[in-house]
C-alpha cells in the first residue's frame, strides 16, 4: 500500500505485484504505454533526424539556408523547450487533467505540429515547432509518471520495466530516421515525387508529414488499449486523483475523512530525497549536453565529413541517426535482465550515473582521431558506428535509471510535477548542446578536435566527481536504490 512517504505515484502495492499480464511478466498497462511511446518517439526522432539538415540546406535544395551557428541555436532552443514545457505539463496533469488525458491532448497537438511542418513556408516552420513543443510538454512527463504508478516502490521489476519501456522508445527512434530520412533526402524519392508534379526539393516536407502519421498511430493505439490502465492517471477530483483517493481510503477507517495531503509540508525524508534528485539532475544535464550532439554536430559530421556508402551503395546521411536507437533495442533487454539478475547487488543509481558519464565521454572522444583523419578526406562510417555504440552503453546506465529513480524518490502528491522538473535536466542539456554544436566547422580540424576533446574530457571529470559523491547521494536517498 502506498503512503505519502513512499515517493512513488499512487499505486496499490499488492495490486501491482499481482499484475503480471503484460510484457515478460510486467503489469498489463506497460504494453499500452510501450506502444504509445514507441510511435510518439517515431514522430519526434524522425523529424529531429532531418531538422538540422533541413535548416542548413540551400534554398535551391528546399532548405532554409541558415548558417551552422544559427541553425544549431534554433535546434538547441527547440529541443530544450520540448523538455521545459514538461514542467507545466506535469502541473496540468497533477492539478486538472490527469496523466491519461494529458497524453491524449498532447499527442493530438504533436501530430498537428508535424503536419504544419509539412507546409512549405517559414511561418509554418516556426508554428510547427511551437505546436510540437507544447504537445510534448503535455505527453512526455506524464507517460513516464503513469508507467511508474504501475509498480510499488519495492517492486524489483521496476528498473526492468523502465528498461523495456526505453526499448519501445528506441524501436520508434530506430525506424523513423530510415523512413523520414529516406523521404527527405533520397534521390529515388525525389525523382518519384517529381514524376507526380511536385518539386524534388519538397521532399523534406514529406519526411515531416511521415512523422505526423506516426503520432496518429500512437494515439489510436492508446485509445484502443485505454482500459488496460484502469484508474491510473485519472483526472483529479478536487486535489486528489481517483487512484490516490482509493488507496488512501483503504488505509483509513470508514468514518475518518481523507486529508488533503498536498497541503501537508514536505517531511525531512522527502526533502532529503529531493536533494538526491537535485545532485543527479546536474550530472544528467552534463550528460545530455554531449549526448544530444547526435542530431546536431554529429549529424553534420555524417553529412559533410563521412563517406555515406557501403560497398558502393549510398545512403542518406540522416540514417546514421538510427544507430543509437538500434543499439538501445539490442542493449535494453540485456540491461533489463542484468538489473533483475543482480537484484540488490546491482550498483546504486548514482554509481550507474557515473559509469554512464564515463562511457559517453569515451564515445565522444573517439571523434577526436576521426576529425584528424577527416582533414585528409571523408572518413569511413566505422567512426560514427563506434562512437554511437559507446554513447548508448552510457545511456543505458543513466537515462532509464534516471526515470525510474525519480519516480521512486519524488513525493507521491507531486509525482508528475517532479518528473517535469527532472525533464528540465534534459532541457538544459539540449540548450547547451545547441551552443556547443554551433562551433562545428568542417573546414577547421583544430576547432573540431577542441570541441570533441573538451566534451570528452569534461565528462570523464564529471564521472569521477559523481563517483566520489556516490556515498553522499545514497544517504540522501534514504534507503531507495
């Protein structure tokens, strides 16, 4: 039974433990959220794979002819704002609509945003980005919180469940660059649409439209399996959700009124656990500042400095964006099984974070010798293949673990709001990522070496500092791993 100090979204412990009807013995609601998030991420990553390339492409090629620094700044501001809006999105769920309704409304706005991007005009470009920002703010924090509500605080399946959920994210992210990238960049598709009277340069907008279709599929699935979630994520009644009221009443005599827990001050233990979240927040921001080079500086490196061909077969440069997701699909089940097998012997959450930072540092550091070789001509695909592999190994140690940890540490009555604040770490990282990517200059080897070398060295330092702070963070977590 969940109480005010369990630090998870309201959930019935015995109910969640008994529910094994979903994927691999997990709660049945995991299936619903798994596929909904899969298609939402299809839409997001499909559009993201071509966004930077579209902005810097020449007008004659259908692009917006922006310089690298301007495009990187817009890209960073956009990807940052997507996560900043998670804060009001979480508040709206906690106070008014509930998590499930926020997912429906947010997904609808996201789809509208992608279809707006399919219109060829500068106004439509910025309007589409704004709509996607607003819709993602409603959907993203609440689907993660809703997943956390399916498990009790001491359920050993919890981290495993988030890893499976993360695999769903990456199936969508793996498919979308292949689809959207092909539609936007391939000469075959440009010739195809030209045969039907379209301009070949309009191919970018077919890629954006495909992202919108993906979001519509996700919404249809969520509605079809809506009942699997039961009362989880229901619209709040007054100041408490249906689920919260139900759980609280089970622990009180019939004649004792349910207290409005939102008005109670945070306990010492709750403040302590929020302190742990704050420390992990800082290091997560550093992580995303480098990891999000995928869609910006590394995307440009693939497009301008990498030989995008295998045995004479050429492919769109945006297809490299599918690599991180493919690695996640392969590695997520392995890490899910690993954490379950290790049980209470697995590293603590802050230790996993430190390992993730170090692996990401190694991944971006590989681009230093790649930049040296690029001065002699385009390099082979293997450099990006290895770089993304190490980066994703780091991601597996940090991102799903971070979501799971926050869902355990957050005060139950502010679960969605706290998850929204956690998303702000990604927002900060994305904004900084855009700034760093602005230094990309394919004509200056020294600039590339300095940029990638700085990022790698900083992450190794951050990993060492967090490893030293791990005992402190574990004490602040007050028994939560």
